[in-house]
C-alpha cells in the first residue's frame, strides 16, 4: 500500500484559515461582544461565547463567518402567548431577534445588519458575524434554546456539547479528527452546489462515526467516511460495518441526529435529488480511495486521493 500521509497533512495546512483571517476574527468578535454588552443590552445579556466551526477549530479557508451565542435574561422581554414551545414562558423569538438587530445597527451604523431565521447577521468588510440570542435551559447547563422566527418557537441546541465532542473525538483519534473534518469539508465544498450538504452535517456524521471507530491515518479516515456514507444509504460497502450510529441516508429516511443529543435531525431540509447526488459523489470518492490503497506508487496513490477530494 502506498501511503500519502505527508501530502494529506500538507493539504490540511493549505486549507487552514490564514493568520490574518484568524487575527481579524479575534478582534472583531471580541469588539462586538464588548460593545453589544453596553447600554440597555447590558442588563439583558447574561454572558456570551463562541459557537460554530470557528469555535471548534474545524473551520477551513476562507474564514468568513463567526457565530456568537448571547445568553439572555428572557424576563427583559414581554412573554409571548403565541409561542408554540413554552407558551407564556418565553418571549417572542421575533421580538428578541429584532431587539438584537436594532442594537447592532445602532452600534454599527455603516455596516449591513440583517435578521435571519435564527440569528442576526452583521456583515463587516472581512467577516460575517452571526449573533444568536439564546435562553439557558434549566434542565442542563450545556443546553440552550435558540429562536426560530419561522416556527415561532425556541429550539434546543448545544454548542458547548458540539465543542466538547470535537475535543473528545480528536483526542480519541490522536489529533487526526479535526484535520480529517477539514479535508471532508473541503471535499463537500468542492461538490456541485446541488449535491453538497451543510458542513455541520458532514462534521456530525464524522463525530458519530469516529467517536466509535478508530482510524490510524488521514488516508484511512477518508476511506472509512466515504464507505460509511455508502453503508448508511443502503448501498454496497467495501468494509465491514456493524451499525449506522443512528444515521440513515436511505431514500426512505434521511436522518442525521444531532450529536449533542437534542433530538434534532439536522438534515430535515435535504431534498431527494440532493441526497442522491451527495451519495453518488461519496461512493465515487470511496472508490478512488480504495484505488489509492491498492496503488503501487506514492505518486499514483496521491493522485487518486486528490481525485477523491475533488481537488
């Protein structure tokens, strides 16, 4: 078997966000957190922390968005009697999002600020920052409820558990997990726009599989991931899998449960054509990875790996 580990680690380095991007993100997110926690908002915000791939160290180049959770005191807004979840207990999701949007516009008068379904987006010249107001869940300190303005409810989420999962699995995999996730996100990003999944879905599959199944190299991890996609979609796998770790990618049921245990299916909005094309691409990449393991030369093996990654 020809080994391409050196080349894969070099590829990981090449898709890392630049130091300039990292430094800019640090300055901008710290400034926003400080300036938003002033005036009337100071009494409404209890604490803030980073979320998303930037916080989990699984972001790839370019680093163009950062997520910040702002845990609020819900009693600072009128209670809503129309909210599906927690009626009469929580404020209106739209009212809270609008308050944050107005507060950010006041503090960033020349920047673009737009309300979104579950956050408020501040667009700076070098970075988008998604501001996510949240209510602390009383049953678990690691759980929060975030607003969903479309559904008019507060839904369970756990960015802290997501970060914890990434750390634990990365340690279990001897530091190879986060680099592997970055390679998989680049592969997913290189797929046609009608065939890729959200990057968080890619990371969630990887967490669920690789907290149970150890791999010894990035090359092996890529083959395992792509072959698992075939197995989870009821296609023929080349390796022996004993379980699907709660994941189903079949035509009958497309379900990737949140690895934080919130009960959320994070691919509820995936249509059938996108699912099929994603799986077809994964199987083609799996076949290229198999060829890389069977290659007689490092040059051929690396060429097959890069073909698998759509590079």
